[in-house]
């Protein structure tokens, strides 16, 4: 962008990058990369506040599992490139969207940016705003119904939640992109949403709650983390 933006009437010294959902997470990752310094000057993140990244150990384990799943010798890149795309997608779906763990917790996403100590040297925002993000004005926010885009991944036999808050919570965890949230902890939260928005249909309530848990909550945490000397969040 910096090298070509002038051809479109832009200013190479005033580049703004904007990303929504996965694109927003990419903006967050770029802000944590020293090598990206100077390539852009402002940033906008919508529904993509990625606060942490996978460790090299976790990523290596996922990769080893992929080689095993495909029956390929580990490190054989040519064989990996020749593997059927559908088989790779099936494996990614399996490790990205696992079922609930026995203690009622959801597992984290397994595919994404990796802290390799070279390109990405640490968690993007988990332990505070990265130094490379200093002096870059940034806007953050979320879509009101972000999780409606994930409706296609919901099992077909998963009906719209009922008025039973415990059953609502169980289905909510299965639908939301959340980590380390117990079903029982969500029951009083659902009751609060019902009191605050009594006229919302069940489907709308589902979208509001899952969006807030999976995306708005991360945006709020990013805002709190990003407040510090030299940061303009």
C-alpha cells in the first residue's frame, strides 16, 4: 500500500489500515510486528480485537497433527502442497471447533498468528499494548450482530433457545466464539439481558449475547489495555 497508494491519489505518509472480524485481528497482529513499523500510520479494528496469539509449541503440535491426519511425513512440504484441500479444511475444522471439554469449557481457536520470537515476538495485547503500537491512532469497535455470520456453522438440530435460561446458556456456549466460560456462569447473565431488553426475540437475544461475549468483551479489554503513555486508542 505504501508503495502504490500515491497512484490512487493517496498519501504514502498517511496510510490507514482497516479490518473487520478476521481482518481486524490481522490489523492487531500487524500493530504488534516490529517489521510493520512505518508501513501504516492509523488503524481501525472492528470486531477483531485479538488479544493473544498461539505459542510456537501449540502451533507445532497442530501442524504435526495435520501431517499425521494426511498420512504425510512431517516436514514434507511438497506432499502437503499436493494434499486435497478438502482434507486440510476438515482437519482445520476439527481442531478449530472442538466440542466442550469435560469441565464445561470451550477450547480456544487453534489456527492463527504464532509467536515465533522473530516476526511476532509476543502476545499482541494480552500483557499490555505492544511498543510497536505506540503513537498509532486507533479506533476499535464491534458490529452489533457479529455472530450472525457464524449461523451457518451451528448444527442443524440446534433449535433457537427457549425461555429456559440454563438450556439457553448451554446452546449459547455451543454457538459463541468464547473461551473459558462455564455454562453455569452464563445463566445470571442471560437473566440480566432479558431484564434489560425484554422485547427482544430469542434469536436477537442470542446474537446480542454471543456478539458481546465473543467480540465486544475483547474490544473493551483492548481499550483498557491500550491506555498508556504514547498510545492513542
